């Protein structure tokens, strides 16, 4: 009897202990997942964030939903006062950093002040501009008040939660930073994972954060390999070396149909847009007639349908449709090579070929080599001789002004369209000035400044529509296609979803039985 009672007691204790371990994922400690991405999702201690948001090491105050609207993350809600000059954010209770220290209003304030202190700072993901106005507007003060965080602005700001969504409200333990604002060691965030090992350009290893406030992730360990070559990524998937491919450009558009038969492909609209940027600081594209000619010479439907294999929609308005009613609904573009030739004849064709610049890194994410060749042929048919230049360091090429057109995919670090307008195209924007776009339009500057302070949604929407109509006429940058982002996993991985910002929530991935 005593032996039977002991066995029953041990069984009961085991059941009780199992019941108390609600945070423990099923299957114990042996659950591991291996993924691959086209780029390194860890940038290291010199980067403002250290890791990309995808790795779920850190979390922001605010994130976005599938319509780019701001929704709670570490902040559960927010209020504005004084016509958008004062914003107060309420924090989630019971949150701890991965070092065990609690999330407080003071720690949030320390993070915002760090961003202001270290800006401008380049990032592999989203750089910090001087003054951080694109993120915080004209910020007068940020302070902790009664467990909440208050931003006090010198000028009204209609959309601070949207601006904070994502990277610009990354929160880590203040102990993670040195007094200068650099990282003292590894990142210390509040997400479901911690970064335990990183080999630059090769792999990142994540382990479960024991202090995570939410449901513990199913996988105890996730390895994210860096495989820049698109064919090598698919080969690794087929060979069983990786369980999935994530991040922007995980699959080339032409690979989607080929892997769909044996693997689980998830495709969703994203904020990624393929833009063609003009160098209007020099001839020939300082002439608006030749920018119009280049625009009319491009068959966007062919690029979206054939080269991007139906994973994209032909571009029209400057803002992608994922921006909802902020995108200009009446935007249309013409494909008119005959009119393009007329414009070139009137304006005069350049004697030297115009250069189409593409990034070697992006050729592993999108079929830019093929698209650039199609653009070259289209321009030449319109009377504009052209050549394609592939560079690893496109930033230095652009800053030297040694290009005429730049093909690249852009997105936003938050939920705010102002980022694209203010960072790229405002007359004093660093990107515009340093990379020789040569775009100067006081009317454009005035419209985006008005929109920043306009708290009435309908009036703000109208201002953004006027901005896009102006850009459609001026053509400093033209949208070629709005890109969906296909990712893929084996059939054994469940919980796969990605946001419009192409972020896959690793914390929600789980094995399927």
C-alpha cells in the first residue's frame, strides 16, 4: 500500500508540475527550427537596433495591422491633447526584459533619448536621421509621468502612434547601452526570443526568453541562416537543410510556382514598392520632358505580370494601395512609347548612355538584372541610349552622382506615409540632397508640412492625395510595381503569417503534427 501510495503521489505531483508549467512549450527542450533569409537580420552592436524586428528579440511601443494602422504592442493605448502637441502612452503591465529587469516608463524614455542622442546613425534596416523629425516630429520633451510616457511637441503632430510603430519605438533595457548609446553587449529586449549567437553574414541563433510575458514560443531554438543567392536558398529548402525561407525577397517571383507544389507558400500584400529614382541634379533628367519620356516608355504591366511573375501589381500612384485611403485612388499611368520618342526628339537625346543603377544585393531578392535590361531596351527604343550598372555600394555611387536612374524597393519602418515623403523627397531631406535627386519644390514641402499637423483625417487624406498628384507630374521617383512578398516553409511548420511590413512573427511558429 505504501508503495502504491508513493507511486500515486509521484504521479499527482508530476501532473501538478505539468499544469503549472503553462509557459513551457510542448515537446520539451528539443524543438529547433532552421530558417534562411537573403540578408543578415542581425546588424551588430554598431547598428541602432542590433537586430531586425523579425527576429522578435525586441518589441516596439506600437506596431501596425494589415492596413498599416497603429495597434498596441508594449503600449496598450494612447491619448492626444492640445491638438496633437501632447501624446501619452500607457504601458503593458508585467513586462520584463530578457535580463529580468522590469519595463518602466523611465526605461522607455531612456530609449527615446538614446535615439535622439545617437542620430544621425546609419542602419542596415532603417537609418536614424538628424533630429529624428521623421520619427517624433518637432519633439520638445519626452518624460515619464505616473507610469506613463508623455511626448510633448513644439508643433502639432497628427500621427505620432503611426510614426512610432516598429523600429522608431524599439525598446530595450537601458542596461544594454553604454553612456554613448552604443550596445554594451548583446541586445536585451522583451520579445519571445534572445540572441545567443551570431556569426556575421552566416547565421543568427535565437533561444527562448525565460522572462517573456506572453505565451512561450513552441520552438526552443531558431537558427536563421544567411543565404544571399536565391537559387542556393531554394536548394537548401529542397535538401531539407532549412525549414523555411523568410524576409523580403525570400523567393524570387519566378520561383514561387516551382516550390508551391511541395511546400507551403504564403503570399501577402506588402508595403514594398519598386521605385525608379531619377538623378535630376544633372543632365539629361534635369529636363522634366525626359523624365516624362522615360516614364511613358515603361510597360509596367509587363514588368509586374512577366518579370515579377504575377507577384506584383503594376505601379501607378506614389503610395502603395496598402496605405488604404491615403493612396491616391485616381492614379493612372500611360504606356506610350510613341509619345516618349516625341518628347526625346523635342528635348534632344543625350550623347552618352544613361546609367541604370541596381544593387548587387537586391539581385538576390528580386529579378533586377532582368528588369534593368527591359528598362534599358525600353529607353533605347524611345531614343535614350542606356546601360546597366550593378554595384555593391550603391550609396557611394549615388552620393558621387554617378548614375541617372536607380532601381530599388522601398518600404517604411512604421505605419506612416510621411516617412517616404519627408525622408526621400523634401527639399532638405538627406536622401534627396546627398544622393543627388535634385528635387526642389516648395509646394511639395508645404503640403507635407501641412499634412503632418492636420488632425482631421479627411483633410489630411486630401493633402496626401494632392502630394501624390504633384509627384505624378514632377516625377522625382516613379513607382514601377507594388510587390507582394512570398515566403515558404515545409508542411511541418504552422502558424506562418507575415505583416504588410514583411515581418514574420517567429514567436507564433509551431510544429504541425
